[in-house]
């Protein structure tokens, strides 16, 4: 069922209705913390120079990664702090999108909540090194399957939900660029 989320909606085997958003958020946060800790440990190990002493200083590359290690520690700590915020934004965006499209939770009471189902992909963070990539692709699959089979949405509606944030960011960026051009043009005249 982890690798085939469609089965969750075809077979009523799992009882995922009892999970709540805070439970899934905390478990995903722990998985992400583990993923970041493992990656940070690997980068620290490679940057420590231990490999050069093991190979008698004849290692192929002299890895002096002090800046990279410090940079990754800062990025790791900031991402740990903002992980719940990003997941909460995604949760509220998906809930809002389903409400706009007219999908109510009353019709979906026999299935797992499709909004929460996408967060089960956070468990792929437990895969060392490539966990982030695995989680990204699993989240896309889970999101599509949960919206398609859990919410009974059509492909166009799913595409609307997926591409709306990118369209909004593009429009805001374009309007910001046009505002800067207008401002520079008005100051130059």
C-alpha cells in the first residue's frame, strides 16, 4: 500500500480515517529531521578529512568542505524550523482547493482524507541520501491518486490544483517586474 496508494481507495482495508493532521505533521517532521541529520552527518564526515588520513593522504580529492558544512547546518536548521509551516500551508491550500471545487468531507467519510493522504509520502525521508527525491515523486503520486480516487476529481481539476500556485507565482513575479520597469521608467523621465 505504500508503493500503490491507489489500493487504499479501491480496497477498504486501511483505517486511515483516525489519523489527524497534527499526528501526520509530527511524524513527517521527525522523518525530515532524521533525513537532514543523516545527510548532515555524511557531509560532515566527508568534510572532516578522515578519508585522507585513512588513505595516507593519497585520496583522490582533498575535500575541504568547511564552508559547505556550515552552510548545510544553517540550511538544515532553518528547514527544520519551517517544515511545519510549509506542510500547514500545503494542507490549507489543498483543503481550500477542494472546498472551491465543491468536494465535501461528508461524501468522503469512507475513505482516508485525500488532503492528509499526500503527507504519508513524508515517510520516504527515511531513505538515506535519496529520501528527498523519493519523497517528492511519492508525494506527486500520492497527491494525484488521492485527488483522483479519493476526491473523485477529473484530470483537469487536478491539473488546476497542481498548477495554480505556479501560475500565481508567475503572475506576481511578472507584475513585480512590470512595477520595477514602470518605476525605473518614471524616474528616468
